[in-house]
């Protein structure tokens, strides 16, 4: 019987070997092209991912307007810049503490227009609840000399109640920063004759009580005049330097500036 395996071997031996050199080289070229395509795709994917992250953050590198604003604020309504009196941060000297009456007084005096004559300083660390707009608020008292006479005001700094409603009907409006401003008048109460409260974006409530009399002197409340206009009181209350908390260093500086403040009766 003929051996089939021997015949197959003889036939294969007679064949000319295929040109493997070109096949191997072409395969290598295809492999290099595939690797380059994958690498380009990976780089492009990373760049797109980075662009997506940057766009989500609101600004591509190198396209800022130089003022730190991003998004709609860059070309529309300006955003409030972080003021010098921005919210205090805890430091190595200790955690934040409740703002003191002396610190409130220091902020008031620093915020008032230069050249005003002031006197009659007094302060309490935390007053009784002041209505529903600034509960348990430290308060400072100051007299201001005006062309019409001497006027007194008290400034409370507390936390706004979330339940305090405010509408045009209750004497409310928005200031130029978009903050809520309430003005009330009490003609039968000389200490609280005109009360201006501004609710800051961080829920700090600053209330300026402008009196039409002076503080009780043991016998009576002597006549006085309003120390500021309503507009000036609202501007004072809107000052971003007011906060409900302070650093221990700020408290120490205020106490050194006003070492013997009498309490407000």
C-alpha cells in the first residue's frame, strides 16, 4: 500500500518557499501604525477629559479676564469680591470665638466716614434677643455729632432668623449687593426710632438702631437727633467686615483698643 504521508512530504518539498520577508515587514508596519493610532487616541482622550474638567470649573487656562471672575459674572452682573474683612479663618492662635461688643464697636468706628466726631462708647457681649432679626447679638453703642446735634445709635451683629420674612409690604428691599434690607420706624420709642437691618449673604444680620434721644443718664433720655440717614445706616450695616465670629487675636486687639467699655443699660 502506498504511504500517503510520504507522497505529501515529497510534494511539499517540491514547493518554493513563500516570500516571508515582505509579509513580516508589512505586518510590522501595520503593528506600528496600530500602536501609533492607539497612542494618539489615548492622548486625545486625555486632552478632552482635561478640557471637560476645566470647562466644568468655569474657565479654560489663559482665557480669564484678569479679575478672578468666571462664568456669567465675568461679563454680566459683577460678583462680590472677597473683602479685606472677609470671614475670619481659624489660625494657630486658636479657634474662632463669638464676636465681642468691643470688636463690633471697632468695626463700626472703622466703617464710619472719616472726620465724624464720635463719643459715648459702650458695649455688651451679647444682648437679649433683638426681635427676630438678630437674636442674642453683641451690641455696640456710639454717639455721633451731626450739624443738627448729637445722635446715638446701637449696632447689633447676630445671625438672621430663617423665619424672618421680608417683603416690600414690610419695608424690605434689596441693596446694590442683592442683600435684604429692612427699615422700620417706631415713633413712640425714641431708642428704636429708626431701625435698619441688613441680612448678609452668609446670614449675618447687622441691625443699626438709630435713636431720636440719648442713652438714659439715670434720670431721663435726653433729646437727640438721628445720627445717620437711612441710606448711610444701610450702607454701614452692609459692610462686609461685620461677622458673628472672630479670631482670638482680633478679640484681644479690640479689648486693648477699648479696655474699659461701660455696659449698655
